[in-house]
């Protein structure tokens, strides 16, 4: 909420389609060049201090979550599928334990879900749909906190 209140996400982008998620990042060019948009830039925002995965908040389609890895910075993503198996505590391919990632919201409005579905259909630079940098990033003009 502090990031939204401080306008940290205004004029930023959804620009990466990882197949199962759409990722919002603050500076796509720095990410491509430096492998992280938040290290040593004017866009630095704190990373997740520790992953807070909870089975009470599963990674269902249209939920919003933080990657939760300390090296990734403070980007966030929208789950495009039911994704709990990919983002809960688990063992990776090398046998290392991976902590789960915190889910912090859900897109519930039908019109907003249609926008996410449209974003899911955008082609990527590396050809095709799904898995790559979007040909045209989708701008987050502004983010605001609304009451329910």
C-alpha cells in the first residue's frame, strides 16, 4: 500500500509474459541490460524482506503476487492460470528448497479481467504469444487504493 500511496507504480509497465504470469516492472530497459530493474537505479524500491506464502491465499487465476525472491526487486505479477504449484514452497530442479511467494490481491471486476485476458494475448518480441518481452508494454498510468 505504501508503494501505491507514494506513486511508485505510476507510469510503469507490464512488459514480460512468462507463460503463466504477466510481470509488472518499473524499468524494462534496465532489466534487459542489467538483469534487474531495481539494482543501482533511481527506481530502487525495497525487495521482499522474506517470502510470506500462505495456503490461505493460493495463486489462483487473476491473483496478484510478489515474486518473493530477494534478488528480484519489488516487481509483481498477475497469475494467468491456477499457479499454486509453481509459486508455493517447493524444491527446484537442482534440489534446492524454494520459499513460496506472497499473494496479496485478486482482480475481481469482470471488465478488469477482460483487460488481463487481452494482455495475455499480446505477442512477444521473441515471436508468438507467451514467454518473452511484450512487443508493446502495457502502461500502468496510475495506481490507487480503493475501498471495497
